[in-house]
């Protein structure tokens, strides 16, 4: 929806600017045309940033957990055997891997998926503490 608004503002502003430059539109000023163009460019930028930061991937099997989250910028793999502790918070999971602590941020995940992910990490936490 944001992309449609951005395209509308960009094309509307460009059309108004072209018509204003040609002298065909008197009721719209140059300011209105430029304002539409700037608004469209900003909406397009926000839409692009939202699409770029909204991608995430979390998968697990019996041996490892693989994550691609916007905060991590690359695919991360964690072997379940090397996890020494787990802290589950509202939108974060802290994995203790020996002396290193890795944080998985879940802000971009859907609620149902967050629940499944937290359940899996709670299961790993119980196994580690046992």
C-alpha cells in the first residue's frame, strides 16, 4: 500500500510539474508539484527500507538452528550441542554459546511464528538445564 501511495505521489507531482512548466495549470503552484515529488520520493524510500528490513528466516533441525534476521545481516548457524544457556524475552532470545552471547531479535516475525520460535527455544532451555 505504501508503494502505491509513493507511486501516486511521484507521478502526480511529475505530472503537475510538467503541466505547470507548460503553463497549463494555474491553480497549482510550483510548490505543490515539488511537494508531491518529495512526498513520493520519501514514501518510496520508506517502502524500500521496510521491504528490505522485513525479511527473516529461522529454521532448526535436531543438530542446528539457522537464522537470517535483518539485525544479523547474514545467515547464522548455531549448533544446539554448543548452546550452554537460553534466555527468552519478549522480542529477543539470548543464546549463550560458551563465553559468547548471541541475540536473536524477533521484531519482524508474526505473532504465531514468535510463539513457535519461543516454544522451540524454551524446549532447548529445558534440555540445557537438565
